[in-house]
C-alpha cells in the first residue's frame, strides 16, 4: 500500500487506505465530477513523519502546484452510514507551503485522539483500535459562496427535495454553524420552491500568507444564480444515485462553477413521508403496530420473533380467515437496520367468502371456555417445559446453534389453536352486543365484558400479594416463585425477542412491587359490571337476566382465551432470548447482547465460534449496524400524526380519542419505559407512549392515563375502564407536549387534556 497517492486512485473499496472522506472523494473523481485535485496520505503512513514520507508529501504537493490547499482528516470509520463523524477530526484551510502542510498533516493525525473524537466513538461503540486515519490534501477553492447540500429534506425525509444552505466565502462558516445561511429548497430539476435569506454574521476567507480571516459582509455575494442552483441539483442527484442513498455534500462556487469538496451519507434522516393519507384500516393496523413496537426492532427480531411470534401467528390466522398481507413488509430496513414502518395493505382473498360458514362451524366445535383442555395446548406446555429445562451453558455449539429454531418451532402449532377458538370468541361477543342493543343497553357492552378473570389479572394479584409481604423474611422465596410463574411476561413488546422479560429484568418487577406497597391505590376495582347490569330495570325478567348472564360469561371466556393464549404462547420467548445471548457470549462479544445486531442466518452460519474469521466478520457487521442504529436513535419509525390525525383540541394542551369516561385533575408523570415504573406516585396522571399488560399495575395508582398510541379497543383503554379511570388514547404527542409535574385536567369523555385552573 502506498503512503501517498492521488485521489483518483481511490474508491469506496479503499476505505481502509483512504478513510471515509478520501474514499468517497475518490469515487466522485472517478465519476468525472468537479472535485478539486488532491492526494491522500494513506493509513499506511502511520502517524510518524519519517524522512521518506516528508519527501512523498512534498512531491505530491509540488505536483498540485504548491499553492493553497485544504488539509482534512479522513478516518476509516467516518462518512459511513450511521457514523458521519462530522467535525470530529480536524480540518485546516488555506495551508500554504511545505512546512505548514507537514504540520497540518501531523495535527490531523493527532485529532483522531481529541476528547471529542474519542467520546464520539465511544458513544457509537467503535473501539479506538478499530479506527485509523488518513489525510486528504486538496487544492483550495477561493469560494465566492459555499455551503452544504442535502439530497433529501433532513427534517421531513422527503426524497424528491434538495436543500441547500449557502453563505459568502468559505463553507466553514456554514458547516460550523457560525452563520445563518441562505436556505434554498429545490426540486430535483433545480427549480427553486422556497427561499429564506441568511444574515452572514461571519464570512471566512483565505489570506495571502496562509490561514483564514473572519469578517462581516453587509449584503455579501447575494443569492446564488439559477445556473448554480441547477448545477448543484444535477450534481446532487447524480451523487445520490451513484451511492444509492441520500447524501450530504459540501460544495464551493467560484468563477461560475460548482466544486464538490466532500460527500457523506446523510445521517439521522427521517423516513420519507408516506405521500398519501392512510385509510381507516391502515390507520387501525398502524395504531396496533405502534403499541407493539415502542422500540426499534433489531436484526435478530426481524429474523426470529417478529415473523414467528405473535405477529406472525396473527398473520397466519388472518390468512386462514381470508385476509392476506396483514403484517407483510411493514418494516423496511436500510444498511441492515429497521428504519421505517409502512402500514400494510391487507388484501381479501376468495377464502373470505366462506368465512361465515367456517366461523359458525368452528364456534360450534371449539368452545373458548375449554381451550386449556385441548390436547394440542397440553402438548405445547410439555414441550415448553422440556426446552426451558435445558442448561444452555452446557450445550455444545452445534446444539446451542439449533436452540433458536427449536424455540420458534415450538410456537408454530399455536396458530391452529387461534384459528379454531377465535371464531367462538367473535361469535360470543357479537351475540352479546346484538342482545344488549336489542334491550337498549348497548352502552354497557364495553364495561360488562371486562372482569371475567385472566392470567394478567392473576399476575396483578400476585404483585399485590408480593407488595403485602415486601418486608417479610420469606419475600425472596415468594418473589422467585412469582417469577417462575409469570417471569416470561414482556417488559416492552410481545412481538420482539430483544427486550427482556420479567425474569430477565427482575428489577422492573421489584419496582412495581415497591410502587404497590407505597400506599393505597388511587382507585380500586369497583363492583362487577355484570352485577350492575343484571340489576337494570330492563332486565327484570328472569329469562332476560339468565340470557344476558350466559352471553356475558361466554364473551368473557372468549376474551380470556385471547388474553390467556397470548400469555401462554409467549412462554418460549425467554428461551429464545437466552439462547441468543449465550451464543453472543460464546462468540466473545464485549456485550453478549450485541448479538442482537445479527440476523439468525448469520449466526447459524458460524461453524466454530472461536474461529478468528467468524469473529472478525461478525464483529465488523455488529459495529456497522450498531452505528446505524445509534444514528436513528431519535428518528421515529413513522410519524404518529399520520396514524393519529390530531383532532380539534381547542384550548386543550393535548387531544386524542376518548376511551374511558370521567374527569380528573392531577400532576403529569411521563413514564416512557418499564424501567421508570418506580417514578409513578398515587394520584399521578400517567402519560406514556404505549402500554401492554406489564403496565397494568400502574393503573391501580394512576388517576388517569394519556397514551400517544392506541384506541378504544387497546389494552390501556380496556384496563382503564376496568378501574374506572379516565383515558385518552392516540394523542400522538402526549409524551412530548406534557411535562412532569404539570397540573392537568383529563377529560375521558371528550378526549382532551387541559391545563388545570
């Protein structure tokens, strides 16, 4: 490998030699794009200025003409998807002369280990030993105007828009954020669609003896000419097309032409807008998915629990009923990482025509009240117990490698049970609703079907029992027994394998116990809604009462099947998760859970976890995907406003769907994840991004609940109605618009949250 070579010698395959900046610029040179001449001091030069290296740099500098140059650091981990490293290493402009150039190269080397660069790499999980540095030297462009161009809108994610920020002089003023630039929005043909004038607080220009000077220019160079804007747009479209992704370009304009100075993938770019309104079915499905996906799925989720767990099972059930595509392709990946959710479009099939007859036939044969005696379910429990008893740490690699598939295969027959017993659930609910409406009691339907008992209620009672014995000498024994029974419950999502279960995160459970032991509940369960309903004057007839009671109990049994089958069928999830973590440990990963950045087929391809080639290849994959995931940390999978259109809020702070009636005043407590459960106090208004059954104990302390996602049929709404507390669902922005301690009035009848007087 040469120590010094022209830019044209490099391309994307030469990252290890030229660093990200040098490799990308070399790629642009090869495309014939207007890039200033230059050379690269490659990573082979190391970081010591030997006599031979000085001569090579001097010769390359002389070949450029010996005039002013820009000297830029080019680390091997920068300008990558997910790790732009923008501004982390040093750049020196208008360097003139051999000795100043050599000094600038040394300082570029040293900038690899500045405090900010080391901290940036640490945040991305990139070890210092994995990063080397090259230096790019290019002829200076004495720019009349310069700046940056994004080939997609960095705020909206719109890919058909280009955004240009420009100011007078060198682009450093724009890049560093020291100037308010002129802001141009262009279409892909370079036509101006929006413009906002800047202020040119600082103008940076090169000086005759080297270095730069700063001035303030009133008026400055004025707006870029249309020809420059068209040229910028043409170059941006070409570069983005070549790299296959939206790009962030630095450019300079001088003497009537544009030069490209740098190209890197855009980072933290929102998904492109959906470009169309969602229909009610798409919004409904997207709302459910947002509740189930409070965190970004990992690659291992995409290849294990997502397609094979509850979401995959429900897709199979829907297909059997005659609807395909319920959960097909709704998550899109980029660089191996999920970056976008696109609501699926279910498609009816010819099988839907025979659905009524099949539903009646199955409802007659399969009573949801008897499903736990089904031989298929009993066989599932036996196989799950056998698999859970295996000592993963003692397994040889070949058998450990097979464990994820064994756990997933365990779930496969479950879809048949759902297909058989859900029709009875649906029919029971429909019969009850029709009957109540006939008796003009339809408004009681939503409350009377709750309270029939479920494994979730059993778990909640178990938590209350633990709270009552928190300080007893046998608490630890009771706690372990509780985890043995309920520890497979999810903390964050039932359709992902990567979030820990209760057993894997016992601290979350202990926080709930402490919360329940902290004082009396804000609200207790009221009397059974069935008792209230049966005492209604319209049910004075014993025959009517018996009919309604029978239908209510059948409907409750159906709902219990839906809830309890989920409870049971998620039992293999901890087995799957622990087998994956054990594989990460065998691979020698710094954190065994880094294995989540891999796909299952990549793990299954490892013959020997101790072999160097496997470890190095997987480690490189993990680092790249971890960097991409970190980049997307603040980027939402989908704009909630597309799923939950903002209703008319009037004077309210937040508005959503009314889901449980009543009005309550109390202080806001924003709880974003299970790890924060302990922050809730009795009487707080619980404001959260989503809920699942693990959140249920909080409803015993909360005065009301306000949720970003969900609707009247979501878990939070059902539980809120059980406890008789107001609930507002689908606000889209509750967790961002409301802050801890703010006194608010929650109106569950109108779906609004206002500031308390």
